[in-house]
C-alpha cells in the first residue's frame, strides 16, 4: 500500500577532509551538506531545521550544530578517532526524522559516510468523498472513516496524522490495540472540517493508550440521551489533547454533553468545548452543548484528569478557549469528580437552574484554579447555589478570577462542604442575594492573603 511518508531512503553524504602538511599528524574536518528541500508529511510542509551531533568515542570530542535545509555544516579540527554522527529533522519541536552513522577519521585521509534518515511521521487522508473499500489513504484516494485509517496504524516508533477534509457523517472511533507514538486528527479549517455524529450516539469515542491530539476540527452532532459523552467519550486509558482550532459544539448527552472524560484531557490554544466567542450566557433555547444530568460542557469522572492551559502535566500553555456557552443541570461548564487543574482559559457564559453553574466540584473532586476566568455563568431560578462554583470536595484557588456570575446564594462560590482554600486570585463583581463572593454552608473555608478589594462583596488577594 502506498503510504504518505517522507525522507525514507534520503541519503546524506558526509566528507572528511585532512589538511596536508609536513607535520607528523594533521587535523581533519567533517563537512555535511543538507538537502535544500526536505518534505515532511505535515500540513505545513517542509522540515524547518536539522540538529546534527558528532561524538568522538576515544577523544571525547562532542559538538552539536543546528542548520536549515540547504546549509553546509562543517566540524573543524578533528583528531583521528571513531566518530558517531546523528542527524535529526524537526518540524517545530517535533522530531520527524532521524538517522545515525559511525565512521573512522584518520590523519592524511579523506573519509566519507552516508546517513539514511528514517521517517518518524506518516499521514493518512480521510475525506467525506473517500471510500473504505477502494481507498488507500493517500490524498488522491482517501479513506471514508477513522476506523479504516487506524487499521494501518501499526508502528510504535512512528507518529501518525490523520488529515480530515469535509464533513464525516456518523459516529467515529479510535479504539483498541493500536501501535503508534501518537495520533493527530487535523483538518484545514474547523468551519468546514467536521465529525458529525448525526444524532446516532457519541460522535467520537477514543479508547486507546496511544495519545490523540485534535486540531482544526469540529466535533458535533453527538446525541446520547441515556449515556455518557455526546461529542467525545474518553476512555480510562486514553490521553486526549484538544489543541488549536479544536471545537466540540452542538452535542448532547445524559452526562458530558460536550466531553465525557474517564482518562486524561489537555486543552490549550483556542480549543473550546462550546462557544468561546459567546458574550451572553446560554439559555434553554440558545446553547452549544447540553446535558440532562450534569456536565453539559465537560464531565470529568472519578479518577479522571483534566488540564486546562497545559500541553502536558508539567507544561503550562495558554488556553484562550475553555468550556463556554453550555446549558444543562449541575456543573454546566465543568462537573468534576476527578482532578482538574486550570492555569488559563475560560469557564464562562454557561447557564441552567442546577447547582454550580460554572463548576460543580463534587465528592472526590480536586480542583486547582491558578489562572483563567470562571465568569458570566448564570443560574436561572429563585433558589440557586453557586453561580461560579459549588464546592463539595477540595477546591484550591491560588490565582485566576471568579467574576460576574449570578446565583441566589453564593454567586461566586457556594462552599457546600469539603475544603475551599484561597491564597490568591480574585472573587469579584458577582450578583446574588446571599454571599455574593462566598456563601458558606459547612466544611472548611480558608482565605489567606492581603485583601485589596474595594467593597465588602469582593475578595482580591495579594500574596
């Protein structure tokens, strides 16, 4: 089968030159000329840079150089030795090609060695005009479904991209035993590149241990009235990243109308569960995702992990999207029973008449807010608790903002039970009848720091 690969069989020639002189030993040089065009199987095209490393086994000589395609790279003043050479090709920060060689450099001789680079990235195409029977996954003959494309993902040493064009109709799945370093689902434009479940169930089910990243793609049309996960269902062993241009909108379920997470979820850049451009709170008539029992935007199950504003567990990366403009029962923005860390992004403009409109942190939930905004969430009714957040477990606030939310009691925060600790950030400009910033019922509330708020209803801490 024809695969969309790059750099397979590409040969670099390395030349070692000795400078001739009358002395007993002379130094040598190594010159590497990189190709002027190194096509990568990525939507943006060419490899952007090469990293070359040279190591002398006996002398301990070590040097690294960075170069662009077409550059000539020279290592000077080499002594006679056995040298190990590695060449890596990068697209952004991702290594997409690799090769290594070993050669002996001798005084007075010219040595030549070749390095064959292996592709680390393969792309398959899936299209609304594709065919799973006659297609081969190339751009000219694309597949019609993700399931078919995953049948050809079988090398644990390779990164795979599945490029999606048009609108794929029906439920899709990436599940089972799959061998790969990672899988990226990417479209050209999320306004035209979509997975549409057509109300036949969960639009996209991901249940594999291989990390999956979604970019420039809209997940819509999921409907799972008696089950979990309308747009995306993430299994216990799965790790899913919603990156730039990923949108989960127009879905519904019992729990997790947008996303139901039992594994690990990362969100950064413009990724959104709902509509991040909303300027008014969702209503029963106008909304993005919905749920009848909780987590209209995101339901984070027990033992699950969700990271807003992170690219991995230890790397903060700005999120401008978030969980916004969702409508439905408790925790319309986020219903959490697992672990959530929020460093940036928005849980905003969600609405309903349940508990904790923006966030419901329930039972075993641990929620850490260090940045971003929980704002403009509205409780519709006369006896609502927690417009921004209702805490029934462990909530730690070291930064960020809970603001402009509305509810009868605890417009900002309803401390129902458990432990709410605030050492930074602000709770301000929330509107309600009782406890505009924090409405305490039971458990422990600890607020530590210097309050610079200008009214009794605001808490603005400076550590």
